[in-house]
């Protein structure tokens, strides 16, 4: 029996396998990018993800939004931030996602941080 080209590549010594050490780790977990709409809960953020899909019959792009509850351990995300969330095991009744990284801070969050820093530095200078 002869090997196919893909089987030869898979058995080649320089080709890294998925589980082999040194191979790039690719996660099979789903990732989504969205905007934080609420941070009112402790260690939880609500992320709204906009999905664009072509209509089956009319081929027009249809936008739909969906909200996901994500775990934010350090409470670092602020309302308006663009974040990446990753699928995880169920953490509560509604939480099945975890905050992976903050891609872009909102302008509102940056203004709040500056004013908070100024408030903290003001009384100490006196």
C-alpha cells in the first residue's frame, strides 16, 4: 500500500504534530470579539457581539446582536472596551465564557482612569 501525500507529511520528522512538544498550541475553543456593555456584577462582564450574516434568499447583510456573560477575574474590563472572550467550561448558570484580552480601551474608560489618578494625587500633594 502506498502512502498519500498528506500521510507522508504527517509522518515527516520535521512536521510538528498537534500534541508534540514544540508544536504551536491551537485551541479548539471558540473565540468572539465584542464590546463590553455592563460591568455591574462582580467578576462578570456582559459582552455584546455583533454578527453579520448574508440573508439566505436576498443576500443582503443582516446584523444581529447577542450578549454573552464572561468571567473577568481581576475586574479589568470597563464599559465600552473591545474584548476577546474564549469559550470555557460552565462557570455559573449563564457564564460559559472567559475574558481573554482587552483589545481596545474605550475613550470613556481612559477619561475615568485619568480623573481617578488626579483625585488620588491631589490630596497627597497638599
